[in-house]
């Protein structure tokens, strides 16, 4: 079936054939370029396979899977299961050239259609005829070969980020994430990341994963999704967090009788202690010692009665002090779930004037927390387990990088960032609602997980199978070179040093979600660990983009905004006037504000200005400069790691 100008079955068949018969790669690579595939994931996969073929590496499923995993790109193509799907659906590898011909023909048709669309848009933009003709000739010249274009110099790592691989979550959780994303018309990254935060709320402080020796990882996470205003963040939070709030209500109802009984007992014991103390005070000296002993015993009895606190699972915008108190009262377990990021300003000292990060640092690591208060007893928490699931605006992401201690003390290193593509402006009206059964299963299962683990005072210890432990070792071996000076993660070594632990935590949560009532009694499998690693790859790519964005200057940020418009509209040519009409905002108040941005994009190779336009005619306005877009902007590309690996092996 052909969709959006490409034939999905033909694309799957040609890639599957190349996986099954690597000796076909020479002919197929000469026929098809990565940009010929209509599905972006197929373009990424094909570029990696072409690079492997050029390096003399076979393109069988096992080798390709290992290559993509090492490059951190496996999640972007659908993971190892999708590669097996491709090979399983090949009608016949002998017909590979026929499938390739279908893909190539549709690619050429798309190029022609895109060319016509761009020329029509340029003609309607107010440009004069000479401008349109000149641009048309340039586009025709560029249709087959990138005449003289230099390689792109990336504007950081914010482009072509992989989508959240929600299909790797347990079925009932994945279905909810996809359904919520469809109904709200939001990127699945938001629902997926909050789903993990909800699992963390259920399991944090109640389970930990034993890797080897004394190395244990708790199962609580900090997730932060970055989306602009108007992205329906609240609607997603409401749908995903509802079972947690329902479970909290159930726990409160269960605890109510015990709380009432303890309060009554404390009141009675208190009155008895007061009565015996008064009797001792009024007694004559001969019998006072006995009454004082009775009063002391009564007071100690009253003091020994502990009134259970009302269960609280979720807080919203709390101060560090309040979070500490609630953690202490709740046995060291608490979640901060919010569609806003105001808590960052709060813990940075918005009210106190002094940053207080200790509870958020130790609450992630599980380190003992002891805080003395002048107005009350010392608050002591042996193993705090704090969860954070937030959605913040891009401005807040940039602000927190400069907040005192956030980077230096390690708070940012504990966060799993997600920077999904904004869907506003491309949302489907009248999207399908969340299926009733999907919502019901999600509510039932998450509710059950919370209640099953709620009574655990000492955390359940989840062990790894030998194969799963070997996978952890493989992850450590892959990560270590990236952290070295000059490595891919050298500039985020603080975040990268916690990467393997984060993958282990995610694996623990997936394991518990798939074994709702007896996960604590079964080991974490290699398959679970592998899926967690793929999710970890997603967060690694987004962490690179997040830290890059936090350190970027304003011109680069604005350039990314313009580049996003180019990618979203598939523009291959435009005038400055056309661009200004499209991106006019507080950042671009006049066309002159575009000049430094266009200069950045030209310097990085994304744009090329056409020959200066002809002088304006008498009485007319000056013609607007025209720009061509580098062909590679609209081509799926393999990750930098994949290309580097191919060059090294060559």
C-alpha cells in the first residue's frame, strides 16, 4: 500500500532482502540512496547499511543490530524486533531489484512533486518572475546532485532526535501512551516519559535492582520533557497520572480506620497521663513518689503511641523543606509530578533566596538524609526515594543551566531529558479518543502495582539473570570511551557517568510492570535489559541536545527555530520576505533580525544565497534575497557515531 508518496511494503522488502542476502548490497546501494526512502527510519537504516557495506562489513541482521546499538541508533529504527520484522516480510530476496525499482520510482515522483510545489510557493510569495526563474533553474540543477555543497556543520545535536520508543514498554503501558498521544495530538515522548515517572512513583523506595556486589540501583527516576506553551501538557498528565491519584485515594481510605483508632488512643492516653500527673502534683509527700512513677509510665505510654500519617504519593510544586518533611513522613517515598517547571525556581531559592538541592540530590541517589529543624525534631530518612516527572517550557530548560549548583552539584546529571518535536500547527482535528479498554487496563494495572508495593518497608531486591548482567557489562564497555576526553560524551561526563545506572533503573521498572504481583520474586531478564538499553539510547540522544541547547547562544537558538521551519515545511528554497512572514515573532520583530540567523545558517552550510537580485524597478520595493536549502537537510541521516564507526573500520 502506498502512503504519503511511498510504498511501505516495497521499502520493507528491499531492506529485508539486503539483510537476508548481504551480497545484494552492492547493486542495491548503487540504485537507492538513503533519501529515496519515504519512511525516515528506513532512510536512517539504509544509510547505516550503506556505510557498513562501504567499509566491507556484512549487512546481516545480527551485525547491523550490533552496529546500530554501538552507534546509539538502534532505537531510531524501531529496535532489533523491527529488523527481524523486515526479514520476515520479504516475499523473495531474489526480487530485491524489483522492489528497489518501485522505491526509486516513487522517490523521483516525490522530487518532481516537491519541486513543483516549491516553485509554485515561490511564485505566489510576491517574488518577481526573474527571481522565480533563477530559483527554478537552481532547483533543477540541484535535483540530482548537490552541486558544490559542502558537508553540513551541525548546529549542535538538537536535530533529527529519535521519537520515544514506547513500543518497548509493557503492552498495557505502551497502548496507553500511544492512545493518549493520539487523542491529545502530542508527541508520544510526553506520555512515554510520564509513564516511566508513574512506574517510578509506584516502585520508588519499594524495589531496587542488584547489579553485582554491593551495587544496587533504586527504581526511581527524574524525567523532564521540554515543550512550549499550548502543547496540551496538562491533558497528558491528567490521563497518565489518574491511576496514581486513584491509588493514593485507596491507600487513604485503607489507612483511615487505623489513623482514627490511633488518634483516639493517643487522646485517651494523653488524658490519663494528665490525670496521673495532676494526682501526683496534689499528693502529700508520703505517697508522691509512687504517683510520680505512675504519671511517668502514663506519659511514656502516651508518647509511644504513633498516629499513622495520611498516605501521600504525589506532590506538585513543593519547596525543598516541604519535600523533605513529606519524604520523612511517608517513609522516604514521594513523587513530584507536574506539567509545569516552577519547582526548579523554587529549589533554586525563589522564596528563601538560597538554593537547597540536598533533598533532590540524595532523593535520587538514595543516600541517607538528616535535617535538623529549630521548630521540631530532626528529620531522618535512611533511603529517600524521590521521583520527578515534569514538563517544562524551553525557556526554563535554558534558565536552569544557570541556576546555582544545578550543574556543579549534579542535579542536571540525574535528569532524563526529552526534547520532542512540537506538534502544534500539525495536529489532527477530531483525533480518536482513548479506547475504553486501553484506559481501563492502564488504570487497573498501575493501581494494582501501587497497592502491591505500598506495604514494602524494606525494598524488594530484584536480581539480574547472568545474560542480563552481561548486557550491563556491555553497556559499561560502550559508555566508558564516550566519557574520555574528546569522547562523544566528554562534555556531559556528569550525566554520562550515571547512564548505565539509569538503564538498570528503567529495566527494573519494566520488569515490575510486566510482573505486576510477583515481580519481586523473579529475576530481570536480558530481554528486559535490552529494551531498557534502547530507551536509554533515546534519552542519551536527547540529553546531548538538551545540554547543547542549555549552552547555546541566542543566534544559534534562533537559527534552530528557522531550521525547524525549513524542515517542517520541507522548503528547498525561499526568500527572506517569505521567511519573515512565517517566523515573525518577538525574536524576529523586523527583517533585519533575521540577518544574524541567516548568517549562522550559511556559515554552517545549511543555506546558500542566490546571486544578488536585480535592482528594484522605479517605484517598486526592492526584491527580497533568495536562499537555497542544502539537500541533506531533508534527507534522513545516520548518527555521527555510525558514520565515525564506518570510517574507522574502513
